[in-house]
C-alpha cells in the first residue's frame, strides 16, 4: 500500500509542478527566462512527468491567455460560471485547447508568441502509442504492490492528470474560498497553503497580479512552487530578471456573495 500511494503522490507532485512551473509561469506568462538548452530540458521533464496527459505548451499558453483576458465571461474557455457544470466546463476546455493547439481555431493576434516550441517533442508527446505506453507503465506498480482492487481506481487519475489539475484549479479557484483583491472576475483563493496544486489555487491573487512569480500575497499564504523556482534561479538554471511584487490591500476584500447557481 505504501509503495502504491507513494507512487501516486510522487506522480501528482511532479506533474503539477511541471504544469505550474513550465506551462503556466514560463510558457504562458514568461515570468522568468532560461537558455534554449534548459528550455528543452524542462520541456522534456514536462512530457515525462505528465506522460499520458502531456499538454502542449503552445495550446496551454494560448488557452490560459484567453482565460485571463476574458475571465468568467462568455468568452472564458473554462469558467464554472458560464458553463452548465463541471463536465461541461472541461469538455469546453478540451475542445478549445485542441483547436488552439492544432491550429483549427485561430486566437487573437495579441495572444500569439512567447511560448516554447519543440516540434519533435510535441509529436512524441501527442502520439497515442506513447500515451498508451505511459498508461500501461502506470499500472505496473499496482499489479505488483496493490493490496486491494480498490487501489486500481487511482489509475484514471494517472492517465488524465494534466487536465485534472487544470480542472481542479479552474473550478475550485473560481468558486470556493476567499478574496484578497477586488478584481473584475470571480476568482478566489481556495487554500492558504496550496499543497494540492502547488500555488495554482491562489487564483484571486494571480488574477490581480498576473505577472507576480509568487502566487501567495499574505504572510500566512504559502506557494510551494515559488520557493522551488527561486532555488532554480539560485542554482543558475533559470533567470528572474525583475520580480513583480504584489501590493497588499489595506484589508482583505470579503468573498463574493454566492448566487444560487454557485451553490449547485
């Protein structure tokens, strides 16, 4: 049991870290820079740790930039407030992401550029044979060490881990929690110590200061990924040119009054 759960937690943490570090803070926002060689190294690890649910940096970046520009409006590709429910939100997200990635949907020109591209790696990551290979590999520790059939229920979470992390952030980060800043959307901070998505659930902070590398704003908020990224900079793996700081309001903004639709 310990081996299976340790494997699941390790995959979860490594996958969500590469999503917040490489896809979100680097590909979508360019909060720091790195050499072309290091970019390929981290792109490779993003593919390795996301595995069967590998997300293309271009598609992710374009989708996320649209989310910031149109947050919680009808043009937001993944808002819980403009969709019919959790499943509908994720179907809409997947459809838009696929279109942006494959070029069948054309984004506004202002969203283009600045994201890493590596055609060979992207072709490998998008291969169904490779995705199925990862899915099979995830099952091996379960066949060897799972003490009960119920542990196999974790396997679908391995298979779809990348989109799952995004779904948790997009749904919970715009429905549940508290607000530090008054912004023109319904973003919230779900956890004061975001151990689930390594800082991504500080959505209200992030939507107020979109280029702040540290997603935590208050002294008692903890963004775990931020401190790892600072360590990368200290080691010379990346460069933080000028770090934007959040400006704290005089007092926290109270949470939005929930509408009946929010409570569903």
